[in-house]
C-alpha cells in the first residue's frame, strides 16, 4: 500500500508540474502565434487569381446551362 501511495504522489505532482508549465509561453511560441495570425489576415481576402478562377467557374456553369437548354429545345422537350 505504501508503494502505491508514493507512486500516486509522484504522478499527481508530475501532472501538476506539467500543467503549470503549459500556461507560460516562450518567445518562439509567441512568434509562432504572430505568424499564424499574419497568415490568417492575408488569406481572408481573395486575391486576383482566386477571383478570376471563380469567374471562370461561373462562366463554365452558365455555358453548360445554355448548352443544356439548347439541347432540350432541339429535342423538342
């Protein structure tokens, strides 16, 4: 029983030390968070290539719909 108590005590204190260390951020972690925020700020807005890609996708959808309507009109449906 005494060995179990010592083992439990070591586990509890080890866990508390681990949790205490989680609250403190080092300079590298702060720099990493700053970099993450900067990337999020840049990627929120659409760039010109993404806008062009979306416009091409919309044009493709419109062309396909027009072709389907033309095919239906030729079939007499």
